[in-house]
C-alpha cells in the first residue's frame, strides 16, 4: 500500500478548479497538446510504436484526455485515469469513445505484469518526494516484460508552492522539481532499465523539461 499524500484532497480540489481554464488553454493556445509540439509528438509516436503490440496502456494523470485520445487514434488500447473528477468530465465530453476513470496514481492497485505501457505525462510532479519512488515501483511491477513507462516533468531543484495557476485560478499544490539524473536513479531503483531521455531547455514552451522512458527487463 502506498500512503496517501497529505495534500491529496487539496491537489484534487485545485485541479478541479483549474480544469475549465486548462481545457480552454489547450484549445486556444495548443499548449498541453502534443500535436502542436514536434518533440513531444515524436516521443509519443515512438512510445506508441513500442508498446502498441504489448498490451493495454494507462495514461496516469490524463487531465482532459488529449494524450489518451492521441494514442487511441493510433489504435492503442488506452485508458485515462486522473485524480480530478472535473478533468475526467471534460475528457469524457471531449472524447466520448475513449475510456476514462477517476483515481489517484497512489491508489491504482495495478495488477502485476498487466500493462504494455504506462504514462506519467506531466502528472507526477505533485507527488511528495517520498511517495514518487513508491508509485514508480508500482508502475514497474505493473508493466509486462519489455513494457515501457514514459514520464514528462519539470526540471530543476527544490519545490515550488503554487497558489494560483492557469489564469489566476487559486490553487494549493506543490510542484516538485527533479533533476533528470535523480529520476533516472529512481527508475532504476524501481527495477526499470532507462531506454531514452529527452531534455528541453528553459526557453521552450513549458520551461526546462525532461522526458524519460524506461522499460521492464
Ligand atoms: C498539468 S496536468 C497534465 C494533464 C495531462 N497529462 C496533459 O498532458 O494534458 C496534471 C494532471 O495530473 C493530475 N494529477 C495530479 N496528481 C495526481 C494523482 N495523484 N493521481 C492522478 N492524477 C493526478 C491532475 O489532476 C491533472 O489533470
């Protein structure tokens, strides 16, 4: 069992509050839509090719379902899950043919060796530092052999306390910044083998970023 983060309710409420603006941002600016970002789209296409034949894919922290739908369009058997019921309402409205459910990455009870691919696409940075390794271990166990986990997150040191986001909406969450090598170490400790790493600089559309891919041996 993974102990629930103390701030989980606050994080859920915060994403419920920003969900409408987040959807608006994706629609009007393309930020948050991998189709508008060549590097993100490229890594997502490689991921889709790698895991498509292996088994189902779970998009953990799917938000309004943009990536879930992208992968479904490519023929993958993909489900989106998110902490925020409001995000999932949007996902179901926008992509009625896709499967979505509400849940936290900390309480998914994923069956051993049952998933071809898992995604933590901009959705793991709110997990407390002592919780993330446990979540990654649960992901590692849930992957089939050769199954892949791909994560994208903000790079840096320290923790940023957010009090507003996405157009001045009041929120209460912590963004935990990670250095790529710290995350690689966590993935290895979870039993995964790193397969790829993409770093994007601070002047990109979302600030310093790392995308990491790792597979279950
Ligand atoms: C920045 S959004 C990214 C959403 C989506 N992956 C995308 O790329 O559009 C972060 C998402 O992570 C979700 N999230 C945060 N903590 C979570 C948790 N413990 N379990 C599941 N989802 C979580 C939020 O509700 C939110 O939808």
